[in-house]
């Protein structure tokens, strides 16, 4: 199985990017992982929130194949403990998925078309974080999940 994380907009903060790079590198020891950024839309000041979500949604949907399992990182999604999330990952691997894709939307979330295509929604926290900060948090949780599955000492219960 391959895991891809797709996010809208690049990260200008070098510290955030450094954390993403560090955990992506660690994660590739366990599974093929790819982090892909869809560039921010241009001239969004003239676009309504709905139009912006629709345009971002079109870009997201172009990145998918019919067999991809799509999970949206969404505040209304299912919450997991780290151990439960590791078990979620194990079930996806056991199901024989070729590609599991997680998506971090833009500042306004996802279009209706993206919600309709999604196979599930995952919430990182009940708190709200910027779509920049979620990136390193999520990549670290993926890494943590695989260390839990391997019974490695990274996670302490």
C-alpha cells in the first residue's frame, strides 16, 4: 500500500516544512509515503468561498484514480486515539488497498464534490488548527501509527 497526503497551498514556514520532511523520511522506512502540494489558487479575493472550494475540489479530484481510498482531514470526521489510528491503518493494509489518500483542504474546507467522492473523514482534534500546522501533526501521527504496529518504543501508553 502507498499512502499519499495531499494539501492545498505550499508551506512558507521552514520550521513546519522541516518537521514534515523529517517525519516523511522516517515514515518511508515503513511504507511508501508521498506528500503532494496543490498550489494555492490565484486571485482568490474576487472568488466566493464556495467557488474557491469548488476550484480546489476540481484540483483534488484530478489527483485521484477510481481505486483510491480517499480520507478527508475534517473537523467533523471520526476521532481516533493513536493506537486506534494504527489499527485503522492496519485494516486498510489488510484490505489490500493500493493507495490510501488523505487530503488537507484549503482554508474553507472541501467542495461538495470532494465530500461526495470521499470514503471517510478523519478529525485530528476537536481544536481548530491552521491547514499549515495540521501537516506535521498528521505526518507524525502516521509515523507513530506504524511504530505502534511494529511494537517499537516511540509511543508510550
